[in-house]
């Protein structure tokens, strides 16, 4: 009989066919509806920001890995997911040089410098977004110098003024758009805020594909709803306006930077929801989704330890998880 | 059909249609058989024959005084041409007896069939041990040991495992269809040996014909019930099966006897029946030869020691070039680098996969997707164990319960980063056990 060239490798010898690349591709597909809405509202401005962020993300990932002597990993598409998420979290008229800086911080610092996909503690896109907000004062001089290079593609028919949440905060409820407008499509704020419906379609697709877990978004959004209502604000606006739905479905569900167990995901969702509500109601900033996620990210190792599942058949030992942590770290 | 199951697990494609309607066949004997003297969990056997000696079918050629061990018999008549360490399916070498096949190859019982009800428990265990019966589902644990539960752990339920949850394999399915009486007989004998009252026969619902046939036969018996189970991997794993059938959880590190259960595979039940009533040693077994690369996939009754290459020839050789030949099922079996290794007691199948089905993709960092956590039927955190084991941090791996992992491979099956988790766990376990021995 012929002697075939046989491969020895450990079991199992079958796999589900899932790959990181496929999952990332599905995330990008899930973002298509909101990208389409953004393009309808903001035309070339949306396309331009998306291109700027994605090109920067790809170059940064490639360049950083080159510097660190690692093979490039563009084929896992994670750089493009970060680039696209960050772009969508920006307003359409955002200065492109700041978008470049934000993307560089996201991909270069938050991801590659932390060891690459899988080792990052912070959600890269969220990190980039928050860095841009916090560092904004530092960029004033830059903005002044770069202003002549600012690109605008056509006129945007949005009052670039107050977003619904800001109006809510200012007590100008009479100016607020209707719920249905907010839900279906309403320009204003960051691109991803323009349609809850489009975001939900993408989120449901990811749920259907089994890439994300319903617990995080449901508990995050539910907590914000309950808490804002309890604290006397209008819960519907807090859910429908701003980046809550987008952040809950696309950023709080990030594999790498959120808890690994179901219970942990619930805790993460609730914690994030509480922070969002508190920031929005008691801080100067009208929006708080990115901050909340970024604040929850470093708690993930702790949440993981607290929610470690009880192994099969284990009954008596360690009913209270805290006790188990002691036994674990001893 | 109401189905029971366990928590966790995965749904791999079943790939059983190639062979599940093919009756068990016999094949021509090879010129030589290679019979390893350590085909079971426990102490290896020492040879009881010498080079040059002639042997008969069913003659003992290796045995051990240890309790956890099982004698090894010649599967053919002929003479011994060599006794030397030879390649074994698990990538090691095992002292093996090589027998040149010659003469009359039929085995005839030297007793009229006995009625097990007339045999006392001790004699049942003796007969099972002398016949060299081990678990035929793959683990190859000596059966007489399982039939001797600790005195302080009464057993009330015998579960016959007809799940066959590994993709591709259909030998247990065929055994249930073709020899239901013997399965029931073996179950009754096991029930008597451990003093249990109930017998359950767990079968996944993807084998409705087997469920029907077994129900018919079991229906005639006292306290014997067929339990349809959800099609899910690893439904046939001992602890998961006990959970599904009895809703009892075997505690970590404990045996099924802890919760009053005994699990026997259907093939083992038949072997028990033959050993006790006929005195037939375990020198042949049923296995499935299948996969996209096999010209004529078959369910075969094969003499132990038959080289894989001979089995494959008898199945028409390869229809396309295989990249992997697996002994056992594709989830837990061993990939072979040579086809000279022999079929042993624990070999439930030979599966040949083409290049297109073999993933040689590079693996990556864990991306913490949590899919392995959802899949693990032991409720472990395979992601963390894998990371620690990869980093050679075996203390941490142990604290994350790597020793409770039974290497079902569900976690590695779902991992989108294609991490070789089972390999990591094996390394960690080996290192932890080595340290314990040193300590
Ligand atoms: S191989 Fe081990 S860790 Fe992985 S799923 Fe099976 S029992 Fe769990
Ligand atoms: S399935 Fe793989 S990538 Fe996902 S958490 Fe488990 S080990 Fe990590």
C-alpha cells in the first residue's frame, strides 16, 4: 500500500471552522447598516473619516509589529475593526489629524504595545476615543496650525450644536427629537449615534452568529434605563440618544476586554450602566459610554476571578466566591 | 422523544452516514499480528510465551499479578516470531508479541453456554478478568476492576453507554442493532456483579433504530430502561452520561461509584456476556473504518493485533490521499505517523481525513471569546488553563483545575484562535504528575 505523508498532531482532529478572522469579518459586516446610515447623512465626510481611521489603523498595526519584529497580523482584520469602530464613534466633521492620532493611540498603544490582540486590557477603540477627549486641550495648538487643512465635503445639514443628551441636560426638552426619530434615524453626535435601529440590526446579527453574548448589552442598557428613571430623568432618551446602544453591542461585547463568564458579563453590563447613568446625570459631560467602558475594562481580571465557575460536581466547597479567591491565590 | 443531557458541550457534524447502515463484517486475517502487552490502563503484562512457541486462538500470552491490569490473549493461531517493544498507537513503544498466523483460526468455546444466574459474583469477576475484558469505548480500563466497587459504595444503577458521541464512529450503533440480546445479557451480568437494581441504556437520538431495537429487548427485562439522550458531544463521557441519565454529579476526582453508578460501553457489555457465558477471551473487537479517504468504509470485527495497514487494504485502500489517519474518534483519537501500528482493545475506529479537513492553520493568542468556557462540560476555564500551561506556569494551571480536565477536546474544537488546548493540558498534567512523584 502507498505510504502517505501523515501529519501527527494532538486531538481534537476536527474544529468548528471558526476563526478570529471570520469573527472580525462578521463584526465589520454587522457595522454595515450604521455605516450606510452615516453615509446617507454625512456623505463623503463619513467615508473620509472611515478611510482615515482604517488606513491609520492598518499602517500602525503593520508598523508597530514590524518594529517589534513580529509578523504582521492584518489578516485577522482586528485593526480594521478598531479603525471602523473608532471612526464611527467620532462626529463626521472631526478633524482628520486628530482621527489619525486617536487611531494611532488605539491600535499602537492600547493594542500592539500591550502585546497584540488578546493581551490588551483596554478596548482599543474606546481607549482611542477617550484619549482624544482627555487630550483635547493638548491639541488646541495643533488644531490651530492644522485648521487650514481641515477638509469638509459638502454642507452637513445638521445643527452641529447640542446633541439630544446635551439638550436633556440643559433642560431644553422642548427641542428634543421624537423617540421614533431617534430610534430610526437622526443625525447628530457621533456617526454611530445616528440610528439605533441600524446599530441593533448589526447587534442582532452578531448575536445570531454567536459572537456576542446578550447579557452584556441587555444588562448595560437595562441598568441605564432603570437608574435614569429612578433618578428622575427621561430613561427613553438616555437609551435612544447617545452612544449607549452602540457601545453596549459593539464595545462592551469585545471579547478581549470584557469578562469571560456569563455572570461576569452581567456584572460588567450593570457596572457600565451605573457609570453611564452617573456620568450623564452628575458630571459635566453629557455622554459617558466610552468612559464607563474604559473604567470597567481594568476590573475585568477581578470580575473573572469573582465569577469563576464552580467545576462539575463541586458542591460543598466555596459557595461564596470571595472565599475561593483566597484559596486560588494562596 | 424526551431527551436528557448535560450542561456545556458542542455539536460537531456527525459524519456517520458513511457506515451507520453497514452490517459488521469480518476481513481476511493478516500474515502477522502484533499484540502489545499493555493495552489497558494499569500495570503492563509480562509475556507468558517465548519466541518460537506456537499459540492457539485465545491463549494467554501476557498477564500480570496486579489487580488493575488485564491479561492479553493471542488473537490467532500460529507461532511467536518476536517479543520486542514496537510502536503503539499513542506514539510510544510497548512490549509486543508478534505472531505469524498459521493453521486453523476458529475459536471454539470449551464449555456450553452458562446461565449467568447460576454463577456467583466472584466467579463473574474472575471470568471477566481472565477474558481480559477492558472498556472498549476507548479508555481501556480493566472491566473486572469496575465490577468490584468499594464495599462502602453501594451501586444501584448500571448505565450502558450507547451514546457513541464521537463523530464518524458507528460500531456501537451496529452492535446495538445486531446484538441487542448480548448487550442486555452483559448489562444483566454487570448488574448482578455490582448488586445494582436498575439498568439504563443511554442512546443519543440520532440512532432511532437502535433506540427501538434496544427498547424491544430491554422491555422484556426487569427494571431496564432505554434513555434517549440529546445528540451532543461528549454525551458519552462517564460523568456527563451519569448526569444526563441519573441527574447525579460525580464529585471532582471521584469515581462513578461515589454516586452509586457504573457505566459500561455497549461493546464492553457484549464482551462481558461472552466472557462469562462462553469463556471467550477478548481477542477481537468491532470498530469502524471510515472517513473521506477510505475507498470502502466498513464496520469490522477485527482480531486484536491486526496492523492498521492490513485493515485499510481490506477496505479497498485509500480513495484519496489522507493527511491524517486517526485511531479512535476524531475528537479524542490519536493521529498516526505510521500505519504499521496494530489495532488494540481500545481502538474504536480508524478515521482517514484528507488535507482539506486537516487544519494546519497557525494558532494565535487567546482572544478571550469565551467559547471554550461555554463548551467545557467540566465547567473549567480552558482559556486560563491554556494560557498558564503555554507559559509553563503549571502551578497556576493546577489551581485552575487542569487535573479535572478529561481531554474531551470540546474547548479546542470551538477555539477560533485554534489553540492546541488539549496538548497544553496534557503537558501540564504530565509535569504536575511528575512533580508529585518527585515530591
Ligand atoms: S478538554 Fe478539558 S478543558 Fe477542554 S472542554 Fe474538555 S474537559 Fe473542558
Ligand atoms: S476558545 Fe480559544 S480564544 Fe476563545 S477564550 Fe477559549 S482559548 Fe481563548
